[in-house]
C-alpha cells in the first residue's frame, strides 16, 4: 500500500516576512506622487546646508572674538574686534545665500512640479 498523504504548512507571519524581504530586491518604480514629493522636498530644503554652514562658521569665528574679549585667550582688544567683525561679516550673507539658492532651485523645478501635479490631478478626474 502506498502512502498518499499531503502535508501543507502555512504561516502568515513567515509569508509576510518573505514578502518583505522579496520586496527589497524587486525593481521598484517610482510613482508620480512620490516623484512630486521628492521634488517639493528639494525645493523646500534648497540652500539650507550652504546657509547653515556660513552661519555656523561665522558664529564660531564670532565666538573666538568673544573669547578674546573675555580674556579666555590672553589677547588684546584688537584681536577681539577683528574676530568679531570677521565673524559678523561671514554670518550676514548666510540667509541671502540660502534665499538665492532656494529661488534658483524653485525656478528650475517649477515646470516639472507643475507638469507632474497636472498629470496627477487629471488622472484623478478620469
């Protein structure tokens, strides 16, 4: 006599884990909404790093001038005034640099953002 039994093991948790791993290695297509969100994020954060770098470096140089002023470093008043002036001069253009880069990026990406948003809106109407 022949054994004709059928064994089937099903585990929802295991299958879900396998699907999650499989999804990582599948080629992924970016949707129009995801692309629109990425472009919007680029516009919102454009120039942020540059502006922060200028502001931070300027604040650090200004802080060195404050150290001279408070006699943390044995220095003269001229060193304090020099470092504080240089630090201020570095900090002042931080926001205009950020604004200029943000405007430039916005101007470059506006046509693409408008095109994508129009496609998404028109496909939602259909």
